[in-house]
C-alpha cells in the first residue's frame, strides 16, 4: 500500500520549522549573507527544539523521529538559507548518523549523545586540496604510535570547520591498500596539533562557516578509531548516503523558496497591461518549478522510506541528490529570469538562491559522479549489498539498540 500523506507529527514538525525560519532566519539572512556571518545561535535554538538530533533514538539524546522527518526539517531550513540546512546536514547526516551506524556503545555515549542534544557540534572531514571525487588520492596519514595514531595532513571545504567540537575524519593507515587502507577517526578540536582556518570569497552559502582543518602530529587514541582499520572508505560512503539524503531534501527547500518568490513577483509585476504571470513563458518556468518540486520530494521520500525500513538505498539517494540539486539550480536560474533586472540584485532573495544553489551540485558527489553512478546501476556494473552495519530501522527500539 502506498501512502504519501504526512503524519500529524511530521506536519507539526514541518510547520514548527517553517515558523522558526520565518521568525529567526528570514529577517536577518540578507545581513548575515552580506557580512559572511555565521550565526551560531540559530543552531542553539534548533537544539532547544530538539532538531539537532531529530532522527537519533531517544536513548542517545535524540528526538527519535523517522528519517523523512529529518528530510522535512532540512527542506524547511533551506527554504530560509542553505547555510543552516548545511549545518544540520553535516552535524546530523554526515557525523551523528554515522556514529549511530558504526560507533561503539562507548563512542555513542561520549560523542553521539551530546551531539544529538545539540550540546556539541559535529563535522565531517573527507575532502582534501587534491582529493575530492577521487577519495583514494587523499594524503592525510595515520601512523601507529603506542596505543593510538599520529595524524598528519589537512582537509578542505569543511562545513563548521571553525565551530565544530568533534570531527569525523579519514586517513590512510596503509597506502599500499588504496581504498582498503583508509581508516576513520573521531577527533576533538581541543587536542594538540589541531587547527582550522576559514575559507573566504565563496560564491554562495556566505552565511555558513566553511574552512580547512589541519592535523600536525595530532595523536588520536585507539578508542577514537571508528570501525576497524581499513573500513574507512566503507564508512565514508555510508556517511555520504546520509549526507546526500539531507542535501537532496534541502534542494527541495530551494525549489520551494524560488517558487514562492516567483509566484509573488508574478502577481505584483505588470508588463504590457497585465501581470507577468499571464505570460506563457513565465508560466512555463513556474510550471517547471512546481513539477520538479513534486518529483524531487517523491525521490527524497522514497529514499527516506527505505531508510526507515533499514534498507541500503545508495542508488535511490544518489538519484534524489542528482535530480533535486540540478532542479534547484534550474529553479534559481529561472527565478532570477522571472524577476528580470531586479533578480540580478540582492533587493530580492532569488539572487542569493542562485548563488547558494551551485554548491550542492558539486559537493557530496558532483553531478557528473551521480550521472556515472546511475548509468552503472542501469547497466548492471554496480550493485549494492547490505553493509555489515546498517542504520537502525524506524521506529527505534526503546533501548536504542
């Protein structure tokens, strides 16, 4: 039986986040964006609403809601601005959900619980100056040193680089094994040898914090290794399944924001004696936004449903991320076109939507990577197998196991 209706709880969360965005983000985002200012208090307020661990079991400090509720939160946040959806994507999708899937009970108690409560912020470090889509090209190393490892290297384009407390990072423990020689570690900001610096001059997501993190002879105790040696690539790819899910959901928020702005302007602006909404080519762009919003949401919700069943959904998440992010970029471009010259200035928000919409087409798997993935699935060259550790299905057991 197919049921596309939202539950009362999901609608309540969606409405709560929408109201939060209208009151806590919309009145200030233009100023924050212009000044490249990351407003940390927004995340503190989201934590107060229980939304920094929305899909983490209550036993680990979260709200215990399902994965599609996380999608709704991300959509509504990105309707306000991509910067705050990105923060939740990284903190919850890439870091906390990965700890939930792969962490030991001790690691969950030490790191996941305070993150789910919003007391600590988590981030994710995979990309390097010379290693993006080609993960095996990473240069960061982790060498055995007593009862731990000595990390050296750097990661770039890291969201929350200057503000996160915990980082899930990946390094080579054996370069001769390539992908199978990568290992995952939980790193704390306060440890000697850790430093960060911001990235300036970004095209978009200017209200977000993005930077580089550096490890200089940073010692990590063995109990902070996530999974076994050599499982890092597998852990990273499972983390990206979660992150890409939230990115796709957020892209729906950009399409929604573009549609709302375009509808409003199409009724207000008149040319040739009538509202521009009466012109067929404007209608064509609006119709495309509306259609792509429905398509993108359905792809996201399908992936979320699979996550709720405890099934691997790499193919479905990849498709949702690719389609939704491309659609968001197209919607933002069309929204600027509908606004004409005014769309080219920051007098209207569509200029910001266009700048913000480009990054998701690139990060967490470029458009080209996802195109290749979908072709390989269709051709039978790629096949997903269940991981030895899967995200817990929803509803979660009372004890969080």
